[in-house]
């Protein structure tokens, strides 16, 4: 079981298992990052697995945990910039955050 808090090396990371693109993987991130990701999942009415899969499919060669962190920052920045969150279910904020933080790469972009 992962510990929370700080140690001599810095903040303790919490390890959790998620299914990304149908495969089980472990992600190690700070508790605050997990809390932020959970809040986004609740706001967008999507599962953790769904959001992580979407990020995974867009990240190209980038590290998945780093891509998740960038997505979280982008999501909340876009939420503030668009005068709040939509109350009508999934908002355009989710799509814009994905596009800004983790742009889609086509096969030609990944080859270069």
C-alpha cells in the first residue's frame, strides 16, 4: 500500500492500477493529482479508465503520467478561461483540454 505525505526524497507517490486501452497498468502520481483527476472524471461523467485511455491514445511518445499532469493543468485552465463548467453533462472543456494538452498525432507526425 502506498504512503501519503513527504519523505527525504520529496512527495510520496501513490500507485494505482488503471485499465488503459484495455490493458492493466500502474500509474504513480501525487495524491493531489489523483484527486484532481477524480474531480475531472466526476465533472465529465467519465471513468478514470476512459480518461486515461483518451490521453494514452493522444500522447504520442510522451510519458503517460506526464501527459496526465499536463491534461489536468490544461483542463482547469480552460475551465477558468471559459467562465466555469457546463452543468449540462460533458463540456467542451474536456475536448479543448485534450486538444491543448495532448494533440492528436497522425501517422505522418509520429514518423518524423
